[in-house]
């Protein structure tokens, strides 16, 4: 299996691209504060999935997946802050919330599968 065949990788790549382009529309002050943190957190999800995928020891791979899950929740919190600060629309918030929740379920399932492979 190739990394590009992994569904959570593709979902996280798409999500981080959406975040990047939305933050890019924000005024400079918001880009430099919440925006950069949101991009870093969103990018960290797919980057950690990638790094874990490249490890051949299940324990290492699982550790990176757990870090990716933490970054997913950090990114989701940034999205919520952006919405509460009226930097993104309700429509975008609802769309992203579905994406975050879907990816969260799939990432949890992936971690569970990795845990079973370790046993």
C-alpha cells in the first residue's frame, strides 16, 4: 500500500488545503495570530500521518497517529475560535466541522487497527 492510498492521509491533505486558503483570505493581523497556528495544526495532521506511515515499527507508527489526532483537535479548536471571532462563515464552519468529525472517526479507527497489529 502507498501513502497516497490511505484515506486518512487524503482527507487530512484536503482539509489542510482548505484551511490554508481560508486563512490566506484573512486580514494580516488574524493571519499572524490565529491563522498561522491553524495552518500549522492542520498541516501537522497529514505530516504526522505521513511520518508514521514511513515507520516500520507499529509502536512508532501508532505514536505518530496519536500525535496527528492531537493536532486534529488543535486545528478543530482553531476553527471554532475563527468562527466565534467571525473570521469564517457559519456555512464554512458547518462544512469544516463535518470534515473534522469524519476524519476524527477514521483516525481513531486507524489507531485502533494499529493497536491490534501491535498485539
